[in-house]
C-alpha cells in the first residue's frame, strides 16, 4: 500500500508541476492537466478501497471451522462464525448491518459470545431492548475504527479513536495484543471492506463525566 501511495504522490506532484509550467499556455492545456490529476486520484482511491481484498489470503482465515474470505464483507463473514452470533444479533438490533456492509474500510474488534456472557447480569438483555437502541449503537461503534488496521499496525501504547468518538488504548506484551482490557484471539480476519480482530472481552466506552 505504501508503494501505491508513493506512486500516486509522485504522479500527483508531476501533474501539479505540469499545470504550473503550462500556466502561460492556453486553457485547454490546463484542463488536460486537471483531468489527469483527477484521474490519478480516482485510481489511487479505488486501489485503497480494494486493499483489504488484495492483501487477504484467497483461502481466508478459519473462525469456528469456517473460512472467512476476503471476497465477502465484514457482515457476510461474521454471520458464518458461530462464536460471534451474539455480536451479529446486536449489530442487527442497532441497525448497523448496512453500515458495516458498506465500502468502509473498517477495523472491527469483535467480541465472542463468551465475552458478552461476562457482562453484568441483565446488561445484554437491557441493551437489546428497542428503547436502548442508541445506547447499544454507542457500545458497538466503540468496537469500530475507521480505516484498516491489521495486527502489525497495532503498537504498544497506541491510542485509537473509535467511530463512537472515544479512544481505546493498545498494549502489546509478550506477543499478545490487547485493546483496553480485551485480548485479540484471532487477528487479521480480512474482508472486502476491512479487517476484523476477534477479542475475548466486550469493550465498554468510558462513562460520561458527571
């Protein structure tokens, strides 16, 4: 991806230089240079959008004995994994399925069913009620980062801003990657619109200051 960005950056610089040198020429030359720049930007954007699919292994990553493949989006892969079925139901209840099926790219930290069971008694049932939809959405979007971050991008002490708007902290010790208090169990599940990391705890956004 860095190579794509460097190439696009060089091409953009060349297009801008060409536009500057031709400023004394006719308007048609300027229009051509502008069109070239826009075309380069479009190609680079398209390359970035498909980056997740290109970097994924065609055979996919196994989760619960099922291959999560890069030709499917995040939701299409998740619905096949029995260990994150609670998360899938919660995403549906919060009406986030359409968003997470969109172009993204997204990084999703996906709690297992066991992680949801560890919540205080009645917490999950309360969140799943129709009247708690916005609160549920707030919890789920705290598990999502805009952009694609594979495990190698996660560094000790790093802070990530979630779609929720709050921050989470990354820690890396002994080869184990954690986000807040959750450990990544299965990293780098690549989908067409991002990447999922399966985690063992539900991430709860900070309580609002009183």
